[in-house]
């Protein structure tokens, strides 16, 4: 990696204005998860709705001044994605293995927030829906050489990410992300929100990974594989309404935790 690229990344990481725009991305993530939780709760009780990022952003866009909020969220998500790319470039402490792990996680987060930025842009410009994009992506992968294997690998990765979220919540590892508190103790409320939120999101992602694996095993390119499909799959299980309401409450907790992360996250 060239010194010029690292130098540019380090200068970007010291930019206070860039940092604060990136923190807006965490606020946007909190809003999105609260709206997903709201839609999921309504779906559990029999209403219709798309309980995923697109559905949440469309709900946000339908409010007064919604388009302005969507542009702000899109900018925040894009800045947060760029910030994570910077984190993947700048020097890290620890062993080579630990540094590699940190860089891989940063790239993964960059992809997630970049995807949110694109989704927000698509919603505000009316250029597509997330449910269609998820189905199209699965169909495209299935049509590729060794497509079933690729879809299966995606399923395993998503399942692994879900398991890591559950681990991170149960073991309270997320507290390491809040070093911006300085020497102050992280409040019990934030800790509880983090535990509940990470576990609930992990469960939803694990179900989502299972849908990808189902598509791979059954060679079904039309198998719904998005977050909305995962939450509705939960609803269709025995005691599914209760399960979905519990997960919805957990996603709301994750949304509230994201606001604390916007304030105290290590940047």
C-alpha cells in the first residue's frame, strides 16, 4: 500500500467535519432500525409492509420534509462508508493477524453503509426497491457458474455475521466501540440497548442467511432472501407473532443504541 494513499487516509481521519458527517450515518442507521422495528411490529399484528431498509427509508420519505431527511441520511451513510474505507487503509495496532481482521471488518462495514447510501439514493430518486434488488441478486448469482455454491457461500457469510452479532451483544463486546466516552462509565441503559439490539439483529440476520442456504439447496432463484423475507419467515413459525414482536422490540433497541454510538463511537 503506497505511502501517498496512507497519508491521504490519515489526513481524512483527522478531519473533524468529515467525522461529524460520518456520525450522522449512525444517526441515520438508528432511524432506519426504528422504522424497520415499527413496520415489523405492524406486520406481526397483521398489517402489510416491507420490513427492511427500503421499506424504512420509504416510510421516512413519506413524512413531512422526508426527501431532505433522505438526502441527509444518504450523505451520512456515504461518509460512514468512506470512513470505514479509511479505517481499512490507515495503520492499525496489534499483530498482523489482528490488523488483517480489523481491515476486513472495516471493508465489510464500508460495504454495508455504502449499500445503505445507495438504497437511500434509490428511494429518494424513485429508482427501485430493495425487495426487487435482493431477488435479482439471488437470481443473478444462481445463473452464474457454480451459482448454487455462490449463493450457499453468501448464506454462510450472512449466517456467520448474524452469529457474530449475537456474540457481540451477549458478550458486550460492542462496548469497545464506545471509547469516545473517555473515562466515563457507559450507562446501564446503553449497555442493555446494545445487548438486546445486537442479539435481535443477529437473529434476524441468521434467519436471512438460512433463506440464502434454502435457495442454494433447492436451486430456487426466486426464493426471497432479504431482511423483509427473514422477518416474515419468523412470523410464519409457531408462536411467530410473539417471535416477530420480540425481534421488532430488539431492532428498536438497536436503533436507540445507534444514537448513543453516534455520540460516543470511536472514530
